[in-house]
């Protein structure tokens, strides 16, 4: 834990609120200025363009990206020269297969070579992802990419009826309330965005009424969060045979399963708006009010659905998602292999938008972790300790005892005892000291019989 985080955790609530809102104001100035609203107007119009007009939009953006990558990004300049390619050879989306696939390993091994010198320093923003196999990856992007991401995010919020300025609640992975705190408030308010942050680390049966009392007091009609976390809230209501009506629930970061959707929509008397995105800022797919699939945001990125030989698959056929970010000029990700799979729908959405539809993404099916004090923890929350780690190839979390987590790690040759100490410390910060973190180093993490990878596997049945 860094010095600022330590100070935050040990400070009184009013000071934590001050720090949170100071940071929120800083981000507001960066993300929600004139550029945000001009791009929002552009993206608002884009959704009603025809698919052919959107393809033209993509081709124009792609040409700018390829020119920039060739001129300023060492990795792409070297690759294109090796292939005897120049920017004019890649004019349209159909020309993209002339370039090779970019994998996570390529990014890790060529990190600095993938960054444009024109956008280093104060222009860079950093992101982290744990990936489908618990293998951390660092990426970076420029400020405009951050703005574009929030524009696309708010476009979907508008689809759900949530307009900017309307109060809403978020329950995700950040530690915004000290873990040892056992009395409310289990939330902090971002007054800048009229956003209520709910703690994901205090979800016990005894604490749940405080959460719902706060939502009612603040007149919250929209909640966003990880599906498994919102599911915990929903099951508390369903078990008591009661409801808490909302206008919409927005979910992301995990696969939304049918049983979760059924429970959430029953408890909150509303529809779920699910979306698919990633820390790499390369793809964004959002569900509209018709709920007929997820719309591929063609003004955000280019998506290819490929088979095992990197050939395009037909519509309705499952393919690997390979994405090209149209807006990240700091670290262009061109033909980035996401390790997720999906299929493009043949049907057109009845909403009238030009964005094509895709099915649900086949990623990972994880378990909820139960702590000794009864708290239930979403698997997505457990990705956060891994995000700063640089020397982990793969990881897996197993819970066979209520008071112990086994963390299996495939490490690199640069992995040190300091890495292990930092990882355990990060878990303790989020989960508390009542659960032991045991680390086991392995050469390989086995897959299931079907070849799938399950990152969090708990045999403890959660009690809602």
C-alpha cells in the first residue's frame, strides 16, 4: 500500500471524502471538458449512421492511425518494413490482415517500442489488466483515448436512461472504505459526478440493510457494477422476498450469466444493460434498450472474428476477438488478440442503430469467494492485487477452506520475494487478516476437461 493510500485508510470519513472529491475534480477537468461534449455529440450522431457510413468512418480513422504508427512507433515501423509495407498499403479494414496479430506477449516484450515518443510523459495514462488467465498486462493511452472511452460509456448510460448529472451508484473493485470498518457508512460520495461509491468489501447480511437505506435516501435509480457483486445484493432481496425498484442496472467486466440476470432483474424490477469492454481500450460493445444483443461500437474500434488460423469466420460462428483501437495514438494496439471469443449476429437490431450486433462473450466462469466473517467477494475484485505485478505469467485462486485462499502462480525468472510480499499485502488490504493467503508456485496451471481456464474456483457455497 502506498503512502497516500495508507493516509487515506487511516483518515476520518470527512477527510476521505475530501481526498476522493479532489481526485474526482481532477479527473473531471481531464475527462469532462469541452472535448468530452463535442465528442459526445459526434458519437451520438454516429450511432444512427448506416453500417456502410460507419465503415467509411473506420477507414478514415484507420489511415490516420497507420500513418502515425509507421512514422512514430518503432515496433510498427520495424514490422512494416520487414513485411515491405508502407502506410498506403493499408487503406481500409480489409487491408488489416496484411499486418500480423499482436499478442499480450508481444506487448510485454516490446512495451517501450510500442509507445509513440510524441505522446510520452505527461500525455500518457496507464492501465492494467489481469487478463483471462490472471496474467497481468500494462498498457497505456493518451488523454483523448480516456475521453473517448468515457464518451462511449456515457452513450450507453443514456441508452439506459441515465443522463449525466442524475444520481447513480457504483459498486466495483476499489477499496474506498477501510476493510476493518464494521459500521456504516460503507460508501463514499463523489459529489462532482453525483456518484455514490458502494464498498464491495462489506457485503454481509447484517450490513445489507444499510446499503439499501442509503440507496433509498439518495433516491438512487441506477446502479452499475460487476454482475457477481450486484447479484449478491439481489440475492439478499430475493431471499427476503422483497424488491428494490430501479430504472436500470448496468453491468460489465464479467460474463453475465442467465441465473444472475434473472435474480437481478427480479430484485430490482428493471432490465440490465450489459456491456463488454477492456482495460486495453480496444473494443466496446453495448446493450441498448431493445436487449437483442450487444452493439459493436464501430466508432470506438475495429473488431475481427477469426478462427484458429486467423481467418475470418462467418456470422453466427464463434471466433476469437481481434481488436484495433481507433483512438489510442500513444500505444496503438493494431490487431490485438484479446483471448475472448464471440460471434457476430446475422440479424439487425430493431432499434435502428447502424452498429452490428454480437452475442455474449465467452470469457470465464468464476466463483464468489466467502470470507470467515460472512462477506462475499466478487472474483473481479480479486483481480486488483495482480494488476501492478510485472513478473507473473499466470495465476489461479482456489478456496477449499473458509479461512484460506490458495494462490497458484507461474512466475517469471525476475519474480522476487518482494513480489510475493506485495501480492499478499494487497490481498490482506482488501480481504482482512482473518483469511490466510497461501502462495504456491507451479510450472503449469491445468485447464478443465473442456480446455477452459477457471481463474477463481471456490468450493465454499456462498450464503446469501
